[in-house]
C-alpha cells in the first residue's frame, strides 16, 4: 500500500512538537504513533485534509467491533480514539488544515458509553495486599547487598506508589530521611510521566518497611555512595573478554535499567507464587491502602497529589476500582452495622 508522504511529514512534525513542547516520553510518542497509524491503515492513508464524518464514524465502529470480538482491549480502543482526537485538534492549527477539519466532527472520537462500560467490565485489577507485599519482602533472604537492594525496591513501591521509570532513576539526594520524602525531580534526572516534578511523602503503612528504606539510604552513604549516585544501583556485570556472562552479586554505582527492575519484581513475585502482580500493580496497591486511611476531601486530594495526579478523578477513577469480591465484602460490612 502506498504511503502518503504529506501525512508522514505532518505526523513527524506533530511527534517532534509533542516531544519538545509537551515533554512526552519516547514510549508515549510510540503509543501515539500506533494510534494514528491505525487510523491511516483504516483510511488507506487518505490525506488528513479529506477528514470526514463518515470516516470518523466508520473508524469508531470498527474499533467497537474489535472490542466486541475481543480482538483488542477496550482500553486500547479508547487510547486510539484519544490520541487521534488530540492529533486532529493540533492539526487544525497548521496552515492549510483548519478549514478542512470540522472540530465538531473531531468530538465524535469521544469513546462511547458502551466502550467505557466495557473497559470497567474487562477485568478486575489485580494488585497485592500489604500482607502479600510482606510475604514477598520476607522471602528475600539477605545474603548480599543485592538482596538488600531488592527488599528496598518493594518497600519503596508500596510506600510511595512510585512508577518504575522514576524509581530506576532516583538519586540519593532525592530522598530526605528526616522528612521521609522522595523528590521525583526531572532536574535531578528522574524520569517522571510527562516530566512533572512530584514531591512524594512516604505513607507509613508498615514501620518495618519504612525503617528498611532509611537503613538502606544510610548503608549506601557508609559505603561511599555520593548524593548523585543511584538510590537503586545496578549490579556489576561479570565480564570476560568484553562479554557479559553472568549476573554479579556486587552492586555498582550505575543506575539500574528499568527493564532489569521490572524483571527483578517479576522474579521475586514468582518465587512465592504471585505471578499476576505487575510492577504497576504496586501503585494500585499503594492507592488502595492510602484511600482506606483518608476521611476528608482534603485527605483524598493530598493522596492524589502525593502520587503526581493533578486530577483526583484520575486517582480514584482509574486506580480506585474495586473487584467484585471487594464490593461484596464492603457491602456485607455495611449490612453488619445495621
């Protein structure tokens, strides 16, 4: 199929704009490109100047059909619509496109109520309880500094709800042991979503885990790590003739790769039979625990801002989902109070 050169040029300009003006990560831009490419494939690379109501409705119906037939997940379809919606609104600012693209038709790209319901029904979000986190944590037998490091990974995940990319790029001076805060500052090299600075205060769900974090910080200082060195160091590779043959049990002073961090979490969880917990599930777990402590609107807002959300609806809409068993248990507890 012949590619539309004009479309490709304008897409490249848009992705460059998103990277520089909005500080979108490479991962986010790749996802946006996939969404727009899906539109291009559907329209057979029709010029964006020929944007029409019929194409929009047919595209939306195609995505709905794919969701209904379990070809794609509802969340993926919604992301495709959202990315295309943002792209077309930007495109209207470019000379030669404004008169060709009707903003009212762009709004047809909003996900349908049916698709929103399907997303909520797709599957219960699986995340660990605090007890399960402690089981994983205690299963890590301390023989080396690498074991100590792996324990603190789980401590930080559950106590802060931090994202993996940010955790892998934290420096020692991002942690304040007196205030028990984590400064997720892009100026210090921390990779946060959308490049936002996030000041996170540790929530004391478990005193042993909190102590684990401060002990780890002090140990790194005693070992000669500086304030610009990583809070979560990578392991030193065992090399021979320039080739890496095995993982070392010694820590270096290089930042751990986010892929390696994900692998550690997966391996440590699998060791105790928790194969369903993803790195991001610990963020859900953190917010589930924190929301149980909140009583006032101010406290709920503080929890939301503590993990970097600007909108409280994001926190308790996307992350506040209850499984069916949790709904039943909560209602049973309410009934018991009557």
